[in-house]
C-alpha cells in the first residue's frame, strides 16, 4: 500500500507554508507578470531557489496586481439587431479562379500582430478556408479586412472538406489540419506542409470530411480525428475504428470528434453508432445507424448524451449507446439532415437540438418534441449545419443558418425570422456560418461561406452589427465540431478538458455567458518555480501561486491541487488543500510552498507537474462560477528530478 500522507511538511528540514494564502502588504511589490521567477536559475543543479548549501529555500514569491479580464464584466443591456456586411473576401491573388467555399470556416490566430512573440488571442484573429474552382486551395486571411496570409495549392485537398486548427506540436502556434480524399495533412501557421498521414481509406468518407483535434489520453500531445481514424500529433496512426465514422451512408462527410462521454478522464471518439477509445477500440457499438453527432447534458444529471442525425431522424443516445428518444424532421427524406446544433433555444434552462434538412430548419425540445420548424431551401444536399449565439445579450439564443439562397437568423424560442438576407448563395454540403470576434473589436461577427450557385456570391462575407451593440464572442472557432472547452483561447488543446456541458451545455455555439449581466471572478494558478535541490533526499519542492483576474473576489474554500504526470501520461495527485482566505479581484497571492515526498511513490517517475485551482479547466462540479473556466491549470513543462 502506498504510504500516506502524499504531501509531507518537515518543519526541521524545510519550513512549509501554513497553506493560508494572503497577499503581500503591497500588492505592487514583486512581479509575476507571466514569467516564472527563477527561470534560468539552474534548478536542476540545485540553483535558485535553493540555498548556498544546496537545499531548497523556505521561499515566498510575492503577490502582485493582475490586469482585470474585461470579459468578467458583462453589462446587462440588450443590444440592437441590425446586421450589415462589414467586409467581403471574394478574390485572391493566387489561384484566383478558386473562389467558392462550401465548408465551415475556422477562426484562429496565425500571426503575431502585436509583436509580443506570442501567437494568441491578443493578436488579430485570422480566418482559414478551403476554396475551390479546381482542387481545394487552403487559404488564410486576417480577420480585420482580408489581408492574405497564405495560399496553399497543389495539395489535392478536398474541395468541400472542413479544416481544424490547434497547437498540435506544443510550439505555441496553431497548426491547420485538412483532408484529401484518403489522407490528413497538417500545415504550419505559415502554410508550409508539416506532414501527411498514411492512407485512411475506409475510415473517412473522402468528401466533406471535417477533422477534429483533442488530447484524447491527456498526455499533452493532441490527437487528430477524422471519421473513425485517430492520428498522433506527428500524423502516424494511433487507432482505427471498425464501426461508425460519424457520417451518413449514401451522403457526404464525417463530423466525428472527441469528448469524455463516460467521465473516466479519457476522451472517446464519438460517432452515431459507436464510441472508441484513444487506441481506436470500440467501447460500445449499438448496431444502429451512424450519423452526424453532437453532445450535451439533456437531463442535467451531469452526464452527457449523444445527438445523432441520419436521414431525417434525430436520436438521443445515452452514454452507453441506448436510444432515449427519436424524432423526425418533416421535410427530410433518405440521406437528408445535417450536423446537429445544441443550445438553450427557448431559455428554459435545458438544451434543445436544431437541425437543418431539405426544406426546413427544425428545433426539437429536450424530450424530442418539435418546438418549432421554419421553411428553408436546401434541395442540393439537405445536410447543412448551423450555429447559435445570443447577439443582443437578452438571454435568448439566435439560430444562424445559411441554405442555398439566404442567410437566416431565427429567434430561439419560437423561430421568428430576425434576418432573411439574400447576401448569400451556396450549393451546400455540411458547412455552416461560424460566429467569433474575427477583428478583435470586442463584438461577435458572422462568417458566411458562399458559392456562385443561385446568385453571384463567392468567397466569404463577414457580417456584424451596424450599431456596434452585439455581445462579445471568443476570438477562436477552431473546428466544425466546435464546443467552447475543446480549445483554449490561444489555440492550445487542453489535456483534460471537463465536458463542455458542465459549464455551457451547448454545441456549435459561441455563447459564453448568454444573457447574464454582472461581474464575475476569474481564478488562475501559476507554478512560480520548482526546486530540485533536494531530489537526492527524494523531496521535490514547488512554489505555487493563486490569483483572480476577475471583477469579483472569491471567498476561501476553493481547492488547490498539484498533480504529477508520469512517464506513461497518467496522473498522480500529490497535494490538495483549500485556499482559506479571500482571493481578491485583481490580485495574485503570495506563493504556497509544497513539499512532495517522492518516497511515497516508489517506482514512479514524474515527468511534469500540473497545478489546478477549483478543479482545473472547466472542471466538473467547480465551486466558483467564473467568466473564463479554461485557465484554471498551469503545467510546469520542464524536467523534474530525472534528466
């Protein structure tokens, strides 16, 4: 049996903190500033913060003032809804005849616009699309007006295939993954080809496939998913499924993705009739039809359910694959019905499902009953998707949908038409408009893809509010199967994200705090330093700080944890303690010193440390409602007591 306690306080050898977190007398003293104190201090050689005799100091890294996160102050004021086209991108300097877009754009940061050496949400976001006129051309343009960043030709990409963006190699910059008819290709942020996967025929559809990115096993190295194929971050095959691929037989495309559907700490690949572990082995198959998929918590029991759409029939599946209910879209026939969107359309606190088909957009209530249905036109494919957003901040989501001839915005509770714009044309597959703050102005925009089908519209249009009153959105929408917690604001992929349904309970939605005004806290945690000078005595010393960059203070009681990451990627909890004192708004607290007795873990070699506050990123059952639930972890990222 492993000895206890996990964390030892040794007052004769090392003075441990009393675990009462208090700001320093002058919060302006010290400078955490995002740089780790002691960097370059030779920690592996017993350097800073070790003493002259080669042991670890009873060190305190002082608190500091933090810049407040503006997203934590939400004015409860209802805006107007006066949409206008802010700008268009309809032509390119390279391969100009390729200007049709029949895929869902993504929004990520690919350029260091502010020159701070980082590629993150402090930069102007960029829009990435695949256009066609012959073969698919991968393009990226700046979100503030269409400046071309790269144009990639000659890669045989699917003309109507979606793309996904995320930092897959840990270099701090987003990469782009896209599909050919039988492979996946990864591209650097500047468009250079990074790798090409082996042949995946039989495991992807080959047309209109939508890749997804997730760190399925939580080892810090994301996987790439397409159909039922799982690739490592270097493009090698990790696993191949044997049943569903997250698509519809007889139609086009796949929209599979990963989520921790059974809450075992490992994400599964989700399809319409099977889920797979990170090695591609099925955790269950139900023998039913496959389909386009989404996930949310419909009965608010804390567990997620799967929505699958196939040939006009929507099914809600339990975590184990059992069918809970089925519903039929009245206008759909065989093969029709696109990827589902989930949101609280009617404001009752429960999620509903929105789906598009051949001649209607339909919203089904939580129990599968039809809430409302509106006539549309999509006879060419009947497989388009949609997105939702509370543009006015009135607590009611709007459904954003583009068919063959029009861009529609429907009022969530009753489907009333709020926008019926003819500034759109598309032959349609599984694409949909995406919603993000593409120009960094603090307000959401709609990015609408076009093809010259029923009218002379090509490229994409960016639509905003004429009065500048729309709610702010994230500066990222990184994949077709988008949910808020599947990607961090800087494009990094969280190692162990809590399910999106715990914090937001939506899918293909950009709403962070829909309809909620007021002030919110925003906890964060930082491993300020790690001392390795006592490794010979099997003691590892970490100095961890907790802060709050929100507008509301946080009372004591939130839990701070330190977790060790082993060689095989598994996690061992090393420390857990409640923060007793107030974490005031705009303050980083003094560090707590944590001493880990490595002898308590015989034969275990820790490769890395992760600190969490309030359960970690978007944690299930977190104690504090924050404006940002995705920044409650910090990974040390350096060697520990072993070279």
